[in-house]
C-alpha cells in the first residue's frame, strides 16, 4: 500500500459501555426458557443446546434478569429502551470524547444507530443538551441497518469528513437486544437470537484530515465499500407489530458469506495493492460461531486473526451494531505497528456487507 493518505479521516477514540447487569450464559438461557417455553415444550433442549453452542459465556442485560417477566408489551419494553439507552449512550459518548481530548462543542456531526428500540426525538437529540453539543450540530439518526451499522456508520462518517476535512464527527451505537424478547415466540429463529444477543453501547470519534490528533494507535480510514446481495431481503431483519420486534433470522447467513464475502474482500483490497495476507488487524463483527468460522475459511485466515472477534462474542454476546465497535476498541487498546493495514467487516439486514479499510 502507498504512503498513508494524510487527508484521510482518523479514528480518534472508541468507548464502549455496558449495563451493570452481567450474567452467565447458562443463567440467562434458563430464565428466558421459563418465559418463552412451557416446561414440557419439546424445544427446551434445543434452546439449551443453542445457548451452549453460541460461543457466549456471559452477557450484559439492560434490566435485572428477573425483571423481564414483568414486561407485558412493546410500550413497556420501549420505555425501558429509551431510559437505558440514554444512560448508556451518554456514558459512551462522554467516554469517547474524553479519550479523544475533544470537547462536545467541537462535534460537527453526530450519527446515532439502534435497531432495538424507537425514540422520537432521536437519541442524539435527547442527549445534545445533556452532553453539551452545539445547537447547530448536524444530526443523522440511522435505523434498519442492524448488525452492519457499526461499520456502515464509520463509513458514512468517513464520507462526510472527506468533504469537510476540518470537522469532527461522532457515531453513537446503542443496542438493547434483550428488550426485544418475544415471550410467546417459540420459533427456532427467536430461540437462537435469545441465546446469542447482548446489550451495550459504543461511541466513535473521527476527525478530518485537517485536524489529526497526536498519539499512537489511531488509525486512518482510507476507503469503504458497501455491498447489497441479490434476493436476500428475507435473510435477516424484524417483523414489527403489536408485540414489538419479532426476529427474522435465516440459516442462509453463513452460506451467503461463503458465496460472496471472499471475492468482495479480495476485490476491495486489490484496488489498494493488498491481499488478505497483508491485513494485520481484522475488525470483524461476531455474527455467531458459524459466521466467524466462514469468514476465517473464505479468507484463509490464521486462527489468531479473528481472536478479538471471538473474545467479544464470548464476553458480551452479539451486540448488533455495537459489536464491531467493541472489536475496534480492542484494536485501539493494543494497536499494531504503524503502517499496518486493517479491515473492518460487518454484515446485516438487506442482506448486505460493509468493508472499511484502515491503516494504523
């Protein structure tokens, strides 16, 4: 790869925050089995097996584990979402700004993403005065991107900062997946999701090329690539109704990654004179064990390449849009040598993928 593009936006900081309620995987699965499945239901054993096979050891939940039985409908769940999302979102946003050494009044654009609750006014509007954002800050609330939104949000901030290299932009992702629990849905998709997803928030500060920040471990964002796959609208998403968010989750996720991702990644990297073997840091969303294994196989990666992804999944579960930012946070905390290429990968509803090329 050529010398780093000094005009490229820079990742100044990442902060992740989690609810205080942290539980072992087996305890969560046992409690949610009581809520979702009658004692004699034939799917009880399958649910327990899903929980054991996810690669998840612990998860954080928005509420105490014994509180979920008291949620009677979407309105109550969404009220909890707004309350907890604002608390976690504010903590993540303040943490990222502090780590970057950036004052809230310096932020020119803030994007927020969540696919596990609804808030109008949106989260960043409710947080603006609390954290000290300017009254003229540009706002970009995103909904519907799901797991891909962490990478897609960084990509769209990159696009903005290419046009406004003197500006500062922030992405805030908040996902409270546990609040979408469907207590009367006994489908395999709901049981898999209930055994896999966790709760958390992350904020990322990016600065334009005209205002780089000193210090090691702050990669530049060189380029991005978005990809929609044909005839895949029903692979992943929500059916939204009176009970809230009902999961759509096909078994085709890993096969689609198998079919398309290798060529997409190799083609994208080749434009910059790179191959997967040249990438020193992989920032990959932990969709689940099968998806991680597929990514590793189609890109012919060594086992250690996706270890940060597996560690995030084990400690926190799949956090939807927050997960890839949690992996990015780990990369900033233990950065590779300067000049190392990195690649951020996420997939989500659409069905789609987002690639973000980094250089430390």
